């Protein structure tokens, strides 16, 4: 397998992991979020240092920059997905807290 094949398969694996994170219940896990983001950062660093010897220098840089952009886009998408879930979770918790503290007609009748 050539370096180009390994590069493409590696980025495809990163994309699959990111899709699994955003599409499943893993977005609720802080550990899964941190692990996914560390994996994405490692992929970006790896793409920075990896050289494709078979390609001209400018094409090599363009390919690596494009793939780094894809990985970075998935990092942002993961962050937005996690923050959206956290906001919904906090809003629901706040509404539950307010609902428990608010007087209800049934409670007023019991106190009566």
C-alpha cells in the first residue's frame, strides 16, 4: 500500500469515527468527546508532518491541506453537536427545577 492509500484510509477512518460520535449517543459522553477531539488533533498533526513523495511538492501540500480542512471541519461539527446537546440538557434541567419550585393548584388545595 502506498502512502497515498494509507493517507486516504486514515482520513476515512477519522471521518467514520466523527460520524459515529455525532450520530449516536456518544455525544453525551465527555470522555468520548475528548477522545474524538484528541484523535482529530493527532490526525491534523500527522497530516502536517506526513509527506507524499510521489506527488509534486505543491500538490502534496494542497492534498494535505484539503484533508486537514476536512478533519478540522469535523472537529467543529463535533463541538457544535455536543454544545447543542448540552444546551438542550441544561434547558430541560432548568425547566424541571422551575417546575418543581412553582406552586401548583393541587399543592395549594392540599395546603388549604
